[in-house]
C-alpha cells in the first residue's frame, strides 16, 4: 500500500529550507518594531511601578501610625490633661498630638441638664516628610 501526501511541496515542513530563495529569521524592521513596542510598554508601566514601590516602602510607617492613632483615641478620656493645652509626644519615631474641645449642647429649659459633656477629640500622627494622618471622634466626659 502506498501513501501519498495531499499537501503541496512548497508547504511541506519536511523539506529543507532553501536559504537562498526564502528568508530565514527576522528582518531589521520587524526587530525594531518589536523593540519599540517593548519600550513603549515599559515607559507606560514604569511610573505605576515606581509609585507602588514608594507606597510599599512607607507601608510599615503608615501601619504603625494608624495603630498609634487608634490607641490614642481608645485611651480613657482624662479631662484634666486636656484643659489647658493639647498633649503631644513621640513614640517609636512617630510624632503624635491629641487635643480635646468641649462641645456645647444646648438643652431646652424644660429638660434636665445632663451630667456629662461631649468632647471632640482630634488626634494626629506624623512621620517622615509631611506624612500625617488625622482622626476625630466624640467622647463623653463627666461634668465637674
């Protein structure tokens, strides 16, 4: 039994390539176009990668600052410490500041005056060059 190929001889991969008649490899123009595409892609994505690197290099400080800020706001309210001025300090290279401002809530004449006063707490933590996070909350303090 004989087998015959149904393809043409020019398309057959089993035939050796004639380097003189056909071309092998890439043309210079194709290589330049491919290089231009790679460079354009790199130029478009480089700013995004540098921004991500900057954010991630500062992530440890940001997390530490958020934890300190939360602990400042969760601490019990000591009204006597806030009466004259805000408190501030430095912890593990993070500069923090917390201030309390009394909020005046108007009560009508027929209502009993509450035995507490709302305070607006403003806390901020800063690190590095102009890196600051701030948070506010309202806390209740006993009336003197």
